[in-house]
C-alpha cells in the first residue's frame, strides 16, 4: 500500500486535504486566535486515511479547534 506507485494515486486526495487545512488556517489567522495544530494535523490525517483507505469523506476539515494545547 505504501509503495511509491500506489501513493501517486492518492496525491489528489492528500493535496485536497492539505488545501482544506491551509484554508482553515488562513481563516483563523485573520482572527488572530491561537490554533491547536496537533488537533488540526490529526484531523488532516483522518481525512486522508478515511478517503484513501475506506473511500469515506469524514468531513474532518470542518472540525476546527482554535485552542492551543502544549503537551510535549
């Protein structure tokens, strides 16, 4: 599944999910609020896995959390 030839077919799915994330971040940046990047990247991951592995749009891009968490 993770061979380069297989990953090429998911490029559009990955690019769309990243574009959605960027658009969400631009919208939040205009407000000056802080962003929970860990949560945002987790939702990006779920969006890609849901679409690529299961053909399911979990619509994670609309789940926006603006609260920052610092758990290292």
